[in-house]
């Protein structure tokens, strides 16, 4: 097994489910695919993200809301 494959498998094995809170921008609208389970109440979203750390989960959820058209 190559080092790249082993690193990928080890990363997948180390993923954990994190629930993070993210502010929802006022201009947000669902368009296209939503890659996470989430619940939006008012202007806050509780987003469930599989990541190796909570910081990574927070970053990925924030990026999702920031990159919406």
C-alpha cells in the first residue's frame, strides 16, 4: 500500500462528527447541493460536519455559507 493511500485511510478513520454553530448571512438562499445536515433557526445554523477537529468543522461550515452565490 502506498503512503498516500495509507494517509488517506488513516484520515478517514480519524474523522469525527462535530456539530457547530454558524451565523446565517441575511442574503443566504439554498441553491444547489447542501453537503451537511443542518438546522436553521432564525439567523443561526447548527451544522453537522465530519472532520478531524472541531476547528476544521467550523471552518468548513463557515466556508459553505460564505461561498453561496
